C-alpha cells in the first residue's frame, strides 16, 4: 500500500468518524435510541456531500498546522 492510498483511507476514516459522532450527538440530544432514520436520511448523495465537506476541512486543518510550523 502506498502513502497516498493510506492517506486517503485515513482521511475517509476520520471524516466518517466525525460524521458518526455528529449524528450520534444529535440523536442523544433528541433522546433517539436508534439510527434507523439517520441511516436512510444520510444514504447516497447526502453522505457523499458530508464526507467531502469533512475531508476538505481535515485537509485544511492539516495544511494550516503545517503552515504554522513553518512560520
């Protein structure tokens, strides 16, 4: 496995963890005990959009911290 592949796997994993955590937090606040509705609501394009947003954010955070270290 090359470095780029590993990076993309980790990036997707971090994004998915962030999404799962956000959804779980909302469900906890609403006192919802199952993820049945969320799994249907965030199916397909909505999930892809969220993953894209979180991946972009993660990459921006990484770049920001690299830039800080150079300063």
